[in-house]
């Protein structure tokens, strides 16, 4: 149960904050780049720490890592709720993302600790993944309701209300899980953080400060240095975060790129749409949250349908059709946003949600099936990290695009068209990812059952400690 609660908390925070943006702008005088950091701070730390979170869980043990992650997540949520400035809020969001990354792999271990066979383990992972899916879908509606009934601070305070009892419960009754000794690639984790942080900072701040400003040039230089340092660190260590077998596999690299492009478009859309509805159309937070339901709610239904459709038609077919539908839907959303009525926008979001639900678990399954079983954990961590980086870059890119003109409606159309273009690129990459689907069709029954991975989706990473 604690693992389910953790999954809900982690993934609800990925979408709930979008509904606070309008109030943050008015209450704390947040600029567009500061609003981007309110979303991206969480995603950035999540991506950076997630890459080595499996090894951290192995080293500290699942219970210790879970308790530490929950403590960090709850405490930083309290700081977010009490923040008197955007600087304090965004620093706390960074820390909150690190706590969330520690919670994920440890929660998976704890969720499956009682499993007596492979089938039971997949069933438990499916339940854990479903809790994360509910959190992701409930985020906009819950955020809108809390903002409307209380204010933006309640969005973060709810984590404290849930987190403190969960922390006490975990300390008193959570069973310990045997640790498995594994060296930590601290150099890889550090250089990856510098790489991701420098890249995202440059993208977020460049529109406001200028591409040639000292801060942006420094951030870009840090990103390059982080990349070089990461490559050198990975070559020097015996336990790299990204084993050579991953990035040398064409199918895995293509699928990881697809995941990044999907998150770029999807989370960029959430950010842009939240501001367009509230600041552009003047809608309240609760109404805006309800308008997100066709998008986020249909993801759960699409995820349920992904496994049987992939088994019948093949993963490549599901990816191709899903990406084609999503690209067309983005264009439909752009057209619908020009209407003064809201129902065309609601209708356009329905296929976007369903196709997104098909894509995420299918890509996740492809990423794991592309490599040998010994690399499943590393593949899952790398794939989910690429998706988080894509989300951060999407928000960073869509912010300036949204404000490129004085008309938020026109800026929103530009954002959605860019999202459609990213989805078309992902569609073209499906041909490169096809070898992974072929491997999966031949060997996944023995190593990674497709239905189990699809049920987990991106909420059910296969951690490196397995």
C-alpha cells in the first residue's frame, strides 16, 4: 500500500503544478521563465537522480531509500507550500524532484518484495503502475480543485498531509528488503546532473537573458563539460549508469529518442494549455482542470488497450498508428483553440489522450525488449531519464513560443504545431525502432512479458537492482 501511495504522489506532482501557474504569476509575480522552473525544477532533478536511483537503492537498501525519498519529498513539499518567493519555491521543487526519484525504484522493490513467482510480481507491478497512472490523470483536476477552493499553496500542502502519516507508517511497519551490493557511479551521476542542468538552464533563461548573455553561455559550457565528463566517467567505471550495450543498440536509441520527443510534446502541451486557458481565456482553475480530463483520463484507457493491441498487431503498428493519430490530433487542437466555444477543444483532446496511452507503454516495452535481460534495469532507467529530459526541454521551449506574440492564443497554436512536428519525427523513428519489436515478438515471453510491461507503462520502470 505504501508503494501505491508513493507512486500516486510522485506522478500527481508531475501534472498538478500546471494549474497553479496563473496564481503563481499573480501572487508571487512570477515571470514566464520562473513559471517554467516551477515545472522543470521537479523534472530536472527527477531525471538527474533517476539515472542512478537503482544503484542507490541497492546500496542503501529499499527501505532506507524509500524513507529517505519520502522524507525529502514531504519536507520539500512543505517548503514549497510556505514559499514566499519564486526562488524559494523553485529550489524546493528541485529537492522535491530528487526525493521523487529516490522513491520510484525503492517503491518498486517494496511493491514486489512479497511476490512468490514471476506472474505475481508482474501483477503487483501493474497495481503500482495503475496508482501512478491515476496520479497523473488526477493531477490537473485535483490541482484545479485545490487552487479554486483554497489557493496554490494547498497543491503542495496535500503532499505533507499524505506524506507524514506515510512516513510514520513506513518506519513502524515496512519490512526490510535484503540489500545487494553494487558500486555507485558517483562521477557519472554528478556529470549527468551538470549536463542536464546546464542544458535546461540555458534553454529556459536564453529567451529572457539572451543567447549571448554570460549566464546562458556559462550554462551551455557547463552542459558541454558535463557531456564530456559523463562520457569519460562512463568509460572509466566498472559499473556505468549507461552500459555500452545500450547506446550501441540502434533500436534502443531510437526508442529512447521517441520517448524524449513524446514527453517534449506532451508536457509542453500541458504547460502551454494551462496558461492559455487561464491567462488567455480567463477560465478558473477548476474549469481548466476539468478540461484536462479528456487528455489525462483517456491515457489510462489507452494504456489498458496497449498490450492486447500490440500482441495482435505488433508494437511497430501500434507505435505508427498512435503517433500518426497524435500528430493529427495536435493539429486538431490547434484548430479547435481558435474557436470561442470550448467543446471543439474537448473533442480534439480525446484522441490525444487515448493515443498517448497507447504510445507510452508500447515504447517502454520496446526499450526493454531491445536489449538483453541483463540490461533491462539500465534500459528502463535510461529510457525514463530520456523522457524526463524531453519533458524539461519541452516546457523550456514552449514557454518562449507561447509568449512570442502578445496574443496567447497565437502562441499556443505555434506550440501545438511544434508538438505535432516532434511527433512526426518520432513516427519516422519507428522504422529504426522496429528491430526492437522483432526481438520482443521472439523472446519477450521468456524474459519480459509484453502485457506486464505494457501494464506498467512508464510508471513501472524495471530498476537496475534486479
